[in-house]
């Protein structure tokens, strides 16, 4: 404490390291206590919405689960996912597309932990997790669309859009740097909001795109017809000791289900096998076409058993699946 100071962010880093030692030595309650203090330190040092706070909250969720506090761990993971999503909202329009998509695929929004820690038979937790999935995916897809739609091209729109891009870049930098003060970040956030309002007042297409950010889980469900269903697949990145897995959310207007599909490696192998068989020529030298068809049928059946059969009980009465 004397070396780094009571409120130093470095002390938060040391607490997180000590917490991992506690977890490794079977002291989960001690780990929770240390990480909780680290989160508070980072919030005071960097502000409530900093990326370092989101990362610490994700670590807290893991420690809470290790201490047997599964429902609390899920709530914490959703908090981390919300902060991660806000950080992605800032970064998605300034990062290149490949980096932005990798940001999501690698679980850096915190959403994977929330999905992994979803308590069984908890309707509220399921609804909140589905809402987080929808908001994250809508954010990424809308950001990629906005890249391709430059909006109005008059000189004033171009100037306002350049001002907004500049404000976003400065805010992204401030939310990832550890030497940025809370006051500076708050001022940059206000600057970004002023730039957004100015562009929205001038460019109706930007205003429409901004309004789409309000898409959430209930809105998606309400848009489905009575005989329609939406199946949303999600690759859950590797945990500390767990391998990557796949999950699916099966959504109708009146029902919501999460279906675990098992380890990602197993399903990926079946998908790759089906792709290989689908790409094989219908006629190969010295190969009976009937054997080619049998190989394709076997690959398709294996993929169906792993990917679609687990979903069918939740799609009874559905005519259209998206």
C-alpha cells in the first residue's frame, strides 16, 4: 500500500493477481473480496464505463461462480457485457471491419461469460441474456452498414460527419488509456454527443440509423409472426478451463429457449465434413456415384443430428424459421 498508494490503479492490478492466486488455491471468497475492491478502484480511477472496469467485472463474475454464487455471477457478467458493448459501440465505427468482427468473435464484449453463466430455469436471466445478444449483434451489423452508407454528401453533412468521426476516435482512445482522467473522458463523451445531435438534425439518414440502435430482444420477438421462429447461433469462446462451445437461442413470439449444442470442435468437424462432401464433383474418376451420394448423406445426417435435431422440439408448429 505504501509503495503504490491506496487509490492507485496499480493496486487494483495487484489485487487481481492476488485474487487469481486465491482462486488457484481454493479460496474463492477471498478472491471475490479482492476483485470487488479492484473493481471499485478502477471505477474511481478510470470512470464507470472504462474497458478496464469491464474486464475486472468479468473476472469478478468468474470468482463469484467459483464461490457458488451463480445468479450473482450472471448479473455481474451482464454488467461486464453491457460495458463491453458500449466500448464496442465506440470502437466499431473506427476500427477496420476485420478487427471489429474479431473483437466480437473472441468474446471481448464480455457476452460469452454471461451466456456461459446463464442460470437454468431463470426466465428473467434468459430474457436479459437474449436482449444482450440482440443488442450486441445489432450494434455490430449496423456499424458495418453505416460504413457503406456515407449518408448525405453535401459539404455541411461531410463536415459534421468528419467532426463526429474525430470525436469518436478521441473517445475510443480515452476509454482504453489508463492515464486519461475521468473529467477528460466525460468532456469527450459530451463532445461526441454534441456531434451526434448536430449530424442527426442535419442528416435524416443518420438519424434513422441512430434510432435503430434501440433494437432489443423484445422488439425482435414482437416482429415475429405467430408461425415464425428465429434461431440465433452463438459460439461461446473458451473459458478458463472449458473449451469453446455452441449455443442457440430459439425464439418465437411467445417462447424463448436456449439450447446447448456442445463443444465447438465437434460441431466444426461435422460442418467441415459436410462442406467437403458438398463441394465434391458429382462424378469422380473410378468412383461410383452412389457412393458419393452415400458419403454426402452420411455427412449431412451427422450435421443434422448435432445441429438441428436438438432444436426441433422447440419448433413444433412453426412454418418459417429464420
